[in-house]
C-alpha cells in the first residue's frame, strides 16, 4: 500500500487545495494541523515525529510566514527531524524575492532530501477568501503599494504545480516561480473584481502605518500588525513586477488569467 502523503497546513489556502487534489486521485493524505487526528504544530516540535512517521513525501507550508525572523531556526529543526524520520520528497511553499524565505529554502537545498520549491506571487484568492474579502464586500480595498504591477496568481494553478511535484518525477531540484499570466496594477485588479461581481468596489492606496492601524482594529497585536504591514509593503515595492514561467515549466500549460479567477470566484458565490 502506498504511504500517506503529509500535507502540513492542510486547512490553509494552499494546503486544502493540495489535499483535495491528492484525495481526488485516490491517494492517502495525512492532514497535519493543530487539530488533525495526528496533530502537527510548528510551535510544538514534540508533535513532529508522529506526524512524520512512515511518511516519504510531504507538502510543507510554514505558518505564520517564512519571512518571520524566527522561521529559520524552526525550519532548520524541521529539516533535521524530517531527515531523521526518513522523509524523501519535500515540496516547500516559499515566496518570491524574500531573503529570509530564501534562507529557509537553502536549508532544504542543503539537506539529503529531494526538494521542490514553490515561489508564488500574490494570491488572487486573498480577494475571495482572505484578508481582502471584507474590503470587496464593504466597497473599498486599501493596501500599501508603490503603484507597481503584480502578477496575481490563482491558487488553483499553485495547487496543480504542488501536486505534480508531489506525485511525478522530474520536479526534484526545481524552483518554480509561480505567477499569473499578466501584470496588473491594484486599480486594474479591483476594477476587474467590480466588473465581474457587479459590486461597487474601489482601490485606495495607503501607507504601511495606515495598514497597520487597520490590522490592529480587527484584532492583531501591534507587533504582528506592524510586521504584516511592513512585509506587505516590501512585497509590493516593485521587485515582483514580472511574470514568470513556473506554471508552464511544471505543467506545460499557461496559468489562469485574473479575469478567469474573478469569474470562478463569482460563480462560487464568494462575493454574494
């Protein structure tokens, strides 16, 4: 019997899609979350060995974020635990052009395991099931951006790449930058959402301080809010204003467009 595939973060935006795809293929999946049958908690290393037991292949999404300064030490410990457990193939969710995330990637590259690294652009689903859904529903999206374009990625594409890397040969040692098919300003992206959804939605740029204040108002601590606001400002500073060919290289097809994402989100009732 084929061993289970471990999906760390199986209830997250990417992990749930990866797990669903694997199970739809009839593959056995070990869901790894704090509340799963075999729990996994990044903050509790004592939970790792049971989650890794008898596992050869894993999808790894680190929470809260690989850009957190403490992530490097956690990933270093996890890599050692995974090697000790006999993990063979790892697909790591990372980020584009983020030095701390790429330092964590290097830990995996230096390991004895086969690795594939996914570096996605900004998730389009942040507008339909993430932090900006409330903004769509309330009529205004605000984010600290310098005005640079972004190749918003549909997470359905990301999940397809992850599953290919988990289940097929030919992806070991590859770094896939996964982006959408086009560059859009935030104004253009929000206009697409408004047009497809029929909602009156506008975009308003803000400062990182303003964004931090908004996060605090919805319950984040000042420390967490300042970190997230600074990270978002850095992600949107223009360094990621390019499309990449990760989807084409991994899957042999073009990525979905942002309009296709909007049409899918509307059909699913995300903006009702």
